[in-house]
C-alpha cells in the first residue's frame, strides 16, 4: 500500500465532518471540496456566487500550498453550483486562478444543496513535488 499523508492547515477552514482537508499519496494531492467559509471566523462569507467562489478558491489555494502544490499543478477540478445561472460569474472568478494556455480538466454540475446552504463548492486533484 502506498503511504499517505493527511494535510491540515489553519489557513483553510477545518473539516466539519469525517474527512480531511486533503490527502497526499502517489504524487497527488486529493483536496476536499471547499466552500465559502472564512477560516478565521468560521462563518460563511456574505455575497453572491462570485464572492463565494473567490473564498472557495482562496481556501483551496491554502490547502494546495500546505500539501506542497499550487494552482499551476492542478490536474482536475470539480465545481458544484446550486444554480447553473451562476456559471458565468463563477467561471470569471475561476478563470483568474487558472489562466494560461493549459488549464486543468474540470467538471461543473448543478446540485440541489451544498453544506451550510452555500452556492458554490470546489474541489481538485493536483500534482505534488
């Protein structure tokens, strides 16, 4: 069995269930979905889906950094929206984090609800050094 390492950083929200912020194994980091929780206050950030996507990606960046990775090493993201009408606004924010000629693969799906009734959740898998 391949060794695995659990990632935990105070710069992203602590897990609110039976999961880790991320797990590193076999040269990959599997990041759990991040929602718009402020890691300092533990509160959901106020605002529309774009504001929430920004917080999700900041949280995801902190987890990637703690794992020894970065947005440049992301292979695939999952984006979960409670309303597909928010796609363009979320995509605009997402594009600032994944600019360039070689963005990661991505799935974007609409779901009925998300934890804490947020509008957006984003997860990813990335390479680690």
